């Protein structure tokens, strides 16, 4: 029987889980379910990464121990995975004794291979990545992933002779493992290949500047570098180094192609290098076969930035789950992101997809079909079957598209296949009009067959839904009179005609009640006054606005066009309000930072370069809706269209314009500004307006109405 070992990264415990962590875990869970569905022997591992400088820093800031931070946060991951029906077989924590033993065993092998030596070392370190960066890879001295300032660190370290493995790594990328590329998708394989081809330096694998880690064997004062520690979890969780390596033998590839055993690491693209370069090199050195594949997905973005704690733009799953349930979020994550690419997360797109796919799509079709069949056949499923019809063919096509999609990690296409089947069922019913037939002729055999097809199509859709949204899958099956197997459906359940004849149907309220987006945002915002950044907000007003700017990240200050707006809007302050509100403002008007350079006014401030100016993405936008913000004199909430995209932003222009004057008008917006929240509304951009002398009254920049929305302004 094929054996599959699937892993997620182990997550740092300096944070609670957010949508990004959830995505990887749900993808891994869906894949594990898919393989179980095929009847394969699956082991699915996740866990937490509890050592390193990041955790040590948090503990120091809190005046507690790193272990206490880990003990507090690891269960938040465990609880969330449980809530999301994640069926992991094991959860490893790197502070466990079984892990430490395994790391020591691996290091003993690296040492025995002659691959460890001590040397002194200095360089730029990003604590967010827990990695050194060559200076050329930093952007203005900042980490390219986190945007945070890198720290210069100097110490004596144990080094691993990574450079020795360049040729073997290149050959691994060339040949792949058991006929499959070692890294998926191919673009990522190319990135890794050129990284290695451009030359590998030896890697520092111990730290002396921190204490929180596994003590480095035979090196007093050194702890094991957190990535060597963390990567080894994939083996230590199988018992590597414990004396009982039964699980290693069962789930780790033998390296000689014996047995159909595949170990697949699922990772975000941020940590691909660690998994596709360092990890196989460590294993080669230790004489352990490499895993079968490293599969890398893209990032969930918020306003073009990777969602991460360091950036402070994370979305937590809590609110959405509270309102729409676990399956709606699982569905959204898998259906919305084209696997491998980045995707933007927004509540608006979540609600749109929820209504389209789940409320109007699957949920509505289910209610319709169950109600009609129950009315026609006394609350039971039909008692005639039909083995030649278009729903059957649509179901077969959906199943094969779905399978192909899962096999190549294109989970969004697996969701598409389910949606297509539901649409086919709807179309079939519209064409056959069973509601007319029942009135004209009663419950004829033909009517039985039509409903059989619709219900059976839904049953297949529910089976296909299982890896993506397991609870909804079981509920659809229950409502159409099928028992949902405890361990989930299996491949044989795709066979056409398995719905029991004459079994009780269960009419019930909508599975996914339609969401009222307006009501959701109103209720949601009433409870959520926090700015979308994690920046501190000293002396924040009741509006959640920081009256003085904390040190704004460089990208943000670059977003203030000279002469049009106060310098560097404070993080957490809606840029639109900052652009247009009068200077002598009451509480809802942000003041500019006292420490921000008074350099951006037209009256003699320092000049900026053209490159600096071009970091500001100015676009023509069309106002498609406008309403005054309640309890605010100056703020106007605008819905604008920028090319294909729609956004909400808040502008301090309500004293000068009415909503009627704004709708249909073209304005200029700063499109790449970090989001900010004011009066509970998230503002995604800044409208440009002149601030009139004397009164400070805003006057919008005029745009010729013939200029299409989305046009770049420069
Ligand atoms: N502890 C390391 C991993 C060690 S694995 C041996 C680590 N942890 S992390 O908490 O930062 O989580 C990283 C992983 O979380 C990413 O690789 C990705 O799988 C997921 N994500 C975190 N933020 C993400 C997004 N914004 N978007 C998508 N996934 C992201 O790195």
C-alpha cells in the first residue's frame, strides 16, 4: 500500500496563528484527506518551533521564560487545528525530549562525516527569519521578507560544510526523486537551483549570543541554530534517534526507490531555501535519504505585503469563523488562492465567494433538491435510479478533474470541479423542470429518476468536498439520506448510484445562510476598533487613532507625496483623512509626527529623488459609492474602483463634499498605502486633495472624466 508522510512547517510560538499559518495547515490536511480517500497509509505531522532568538526576545520583553511563552502559545495552534478539523496524527514541539534526542543524533552524524568545524563569524541577521543575510540581499538595510532592520551579529560558531554539497544538491534538482521534481512548482525549483549554482557558503549552525536552544553537543556555551533544530523535527517525530525507528522505516523514503513511500514537506515560499537546500544537505551528510518533495505555496498578502506579525498586517481567523463557520474559511482559503502564487486576503472577497459558492451555490442547490424531493416522495429519496444522464457524466468529469487537481496540488481547481458539478445539477433541474412535472403528472418514474440524478450528483459533490470542507461534506450527506462514514468517504464512494432508495431526507435550514455584507461589516466594525498595524499607539484617541506617529516604516513615509499631504501619516491613521482633514483638527484628525521631518512641504522642504517619488503608486479611481461616516463631521467613506479592483477608503472631505457630489467623480488616489483603520473602517488608500490656505478645507484634485479608472498618474 502506498505510504504518504505529509508535513507542515512547525510554527514559531512567538505568535498566535493567523490566516497564513492556517492556509498551510489546511492545505496539508486536505492533501492528507485526499490520500486517505485513496486508501493510502497516511501520516500527517504538524507542530511548533519553540527555540531561537525570536522566542527569547518575546520572553525577555514579557519578563517571563521562553518555555512559558512556548507553553502558552503552542496550545493556541493545537486548539485552532482541532477547531478546523485538522486530522494530524502527531504534533511535535521542539522543546520535547524526543526531539532533542533526535537532533543530538543527527548532529553526531554530521560530526562523524567531518562536516562540522568552528570559526568566527559576523554578518547581518534577521530575527524574523532567524537567518543571516548577505548585505546585497538587504533592502535599505532591511530584511527583504519582513521589512525589519537587520542586526549586525558577531560570534564564534560551529559551521556546517554546506559548500561540499553543492554538486549533489544540483544533481538532486536535476534528477528529482522517484521521477518527480524535488521542488514544486517548477519556478521555485529554478530559484533554488540558481541559488545553489551561484555558490554555497558554509552555514553557521550554532549560536553563542543566545541561550534558548538545544545545547550543542560537546560545545559548551553554544546552542543549536534554530533551523538545524527545527528541520530535524520531520525525523524526530518519527522516532529518529530514539532507538525505535519503526515509523522512520514506514514513512521515510528508503532512498533506493523500494516501496511506494513519499515524504512531502509543505512550506510557504519564505522558507523554501531552508527546506530545499539546507535540509537535504544535512541529510546527505548524515547519510539519511532526502524527502521526496518540497512543495511551496505563495503568500497571503494584505495590501501587497506578506501577512506577518512583524509587518503587523495579519488577519486572524476568529471573526470569520464566528460568523461563517470553519468550512466557509477552509473553502475560501483553498478555492481563492492559485496554489504557488500569492493572493490578497480581504473580507470583501471572502464574503463574495462565500455567497457565490456556498450560499447561492452548494447550499441553495441542496435546499432546493431536498425540498422538492421530500415534497414529491413523502420525505424520502426517490425509489428509481437512472444510470445514463448528464448529471452522471458531469459527476464523472468533476471527479476526474478533482483528482488530477489534487495530484498536482492545484487545490483551487479541485474546488472549481465541485462548483462545476453543482452548476451542472442546477442546470439539469432548470432544463427538466421537475416542479412542473409533479404538478402535471404526479410522482411518475421519470420524476423519480430526475430527483435521483440531482441527489446523486449532490452526493458525489459531497464526497469530493470532504478533503476541503469535511463537516459540510458530512452534513450534505446526512441531509440527502446517506450515512457519512466516520473515517470519511473512500474512492469507492464515487461510484454512481450509491444513494439509498426510499431513505429519509432531512430538510433543514440553509447550510450556508446568505451573508449580508453590509450588516457584517457594520457589526464587525462596531466590535473592532484596533488599527490594522501592530505598531504601538501611544495615547490613542477613542477613534483608535494615534495622535503622534510611531516610527513609520520606510515604505509608509515614501507614500506621502510632497506638497499634497502631511508627512508620514501615523501608522493606524487613515491616510485619506491625513490627506484632506484640516490641520486644526479635533480627535478624529490625526496630527503629524512631531519627529517627522518637516521636509515634504512645497515651501522649501528637502527634495526627493524621482525614484522615491515613483515608490508612490498614484492612480485614477472612480467613486462608486459614498456615505458620511456616522459620528464624524469630516470623514467620508468611499467605495472606489481602480481599474478592475474595488476598494473602500476613508477621506476627510465630508465638510466640503456631499455623497451625491462624489459618486461618479474621478479622483486621484495613492494606491499602495498601508491600510489604516478609522472609526472602525479600514481605509485602503488615500485620496489626494489640496488643503486650502486659511481654512484648510479640502479641494479634490480634478481629473478629466474621460481618463479611465486605474490609469497611472505620474
Ligand atoms: N518555524 C519556521 C518553520 C520551521 S519548519 C522546519 C517558521 N515558522 S512561521 O511561524 O514563521 O511559519 C512559517 C510558515 O507559515 C510559512 O512557511 C507558511 O507556510 C505559513 N505562513 C506564514 N505567513 C504566511 C502568509 N502570509 N501566507 C501564507 N503562508 C504563510 O517559518
